[in-house]
């Protein structure tokens, strides 16, 4: 089989390169000619460890090519993966399905032979059945185009690994469930095609869940909503520990030892961001509202609110560390990406906090190993510098907001000769407080009393 991947952003480019690595001939399809030219030259428009090398390897091998021509893609591909974006709709919390609808319509219209469309984009529940009808309505006469829903579970910074060695796979088929069309023979055919595509993963004993469209659509947003809930839960408790003198890290360790809870995603800090968690919990709220089920997910409103309050709280702690006066004060912000090993600044708490500090008069100097350029496009008014020493030079407080290894491994002795005042706020709870305090620094961390 030959594979196309519709959309060459983070999800699409990663999936296309991974499919080529698995031995398929792959065609990446996008409307952005500049992006396609860069990818064809082996240049990524974003940072993802290991992906650039994989793209270059398979562009050179001939397994991976790129085009903006849907007619060429329709003739080429047997399985068409949809990996275009579903951003938050302007003026609403709902997902914007414009790009998904366009991709499905275009590839169906240009299919020259029977094909399967595989949805990987994160969409509101109920979309897959509508998209299947859209594909069938637009396919040429005599050409069968069907649809499977196969949500992605990529973690930025681990995208290649998560595609080649996923922790689970989910297939949503049209005949499953109470709302299915009941054609189990067709379901078996579609499942067999996807099993052939994913044969290496299945041979490696990756768990496979075969279900209905609706469950498959909900899996990704449900997972992200649960992770967001864990993060906001520990952050809400960190407000208590900070007020009464407790230590949120010890508390997280203690409750994380309960195997029903687990330690992951219980790191208190400035909160979550990126292109998935904030968008997905809001889209789930919007879809529930459309279905008349607002009360069922009302807790997500507070999850979102807790997350945003962390940014206000962090600005307040920095202000307190500066004696209540922030105008003209020198602040070093370490990190702009929403997480390490990524240059993604969408809804980044680090960049938002830097912007808020600047807006109330601080002289802010931001350094991120990979995200400076993207951050400058989003918020150009702060000063972006090219190194850690430049960021902390003459700083009256150093604020660690993205836990890059470079920042986790820095030492108080390394920074002491550069700063004006030995004060640091550990917004991710990744530094050793004893080490910094013994070196004569004022150390603050979210969730610990200052």
C-alpha cells in the first residue's frame, strides 16, 4: 500500500516520516508551498528531536515526497491519513473543523481508486460519521472511499518514538456501536487494512482497541482532560502548601506512591499549555454544551481557571520577591516553550508570564534554547537573548519557567557572578532548594512557603 498524509504540521510530518521509516512509500500533502519546499529539503518548520534526521533520510531514499496537488495524492495513495489542525474557533471554545472538512473533501474528490481515509486529527465527537458521509458523497462514481478513526497520542518532544512505538492504538470503525451501520464485513475489511499498515507495532504487542467512531473520537480529548485535571489538582493543592508552609513535592511523592494515582503529571508549577491540552478541554466543554450536557463536564471550567490562575500567581510571587515594586526591575525568564524539547509557544505559560511581567513594567530578558524565534513572533516586545549568561546578567530575580535540561543542571555558583541579586523562582520545582539556599540564594518554588 501507498500512504498519503494530509497536513504536514507537527502531527502530519511526524506521521509521514514514521510511515516511511516503516517501509511505505509516503506522500505528504499540504497547501503551504513554503513549508513543502522546506520539508523536501529536509528542513523542519518546528523543533522535534530526531524528526529532522528521519525526514532527510527518507527524502533522500525516495520513500518520502511532498506535494500540494490533491489530484496527484488521490492517484497515489491507498490509505490517506488526515493530520490537519483543529484550532479553537475564533470567538468560541469549539474546534474549527474547516481544515479537516477541506482535506477529506479534496482527497475524496480526487480518489482514482478505492481508498481508506484515516482520521488522526482531534475532532469533536460525532464528526467521523459526518466526515464519512462527506467522503462518500464527494468520491467519484464507482470509487469506494471509506473512513476509519485512529486518534494520535503524540507527546511533543517524543513524537517519533510515540509513532513508531506507541503505548496503545485505537481504531474507530463505522459498523461498531449502537449508531453504527451494522456492516461488520466492511469493518473487518477496514480493520485488516489498518492492521497491515501497523503490522510492526502490532507485532511488538502494542495493545489495539477496536471500537466505534464515537469512542475513538473521545479517547484523545478524554485523556488530555484527565491529564489536565491531574495538573490542576496538584497546582490547586500547591496553593495550600505554599500558604501553610508545606512542601508540594513531598506531598506529590506521597500520594503518587498510591498505584491508583501514580506520580506522573503531579509536578506542581506554572501549569499546562501547548496546542492540545488547553484547546481540547475547551472543545470538549463546547461539544458537551451542544449536546445539552454542560453539567457533565462542568469541572473542566475550574480546571482551566486553576491553570490560568497559576500565571497570575507566579507574577505575584516575582513581584513579592522584588519587594512589591516591579517597574524597571531586571527579570531573567528561563524558558518560552510550553515544555522542554519543543519550540511550541502556543498557550505557553512561560511566555504568558514573561509578557505579563513586561506589561507591568519589568525589564524582562527571555532565553529559550529552541523557542526564542517563535516567542518573538507571538510577543515581540520583550528582549530575547541567545544564552543563559545573557539572560541572567544583572538580574534581580531569575525565573525558571520551562524545565530544559540546561536549566535543570545549572548551578548557583555558575549564576552567582552574573546576577545582581541572588534570587531564583523555580516555577517547575526541578531544582534542589538546599543546594541553592546553602549557596546564599533566596530560593522560592511554587508550592513551598517563601
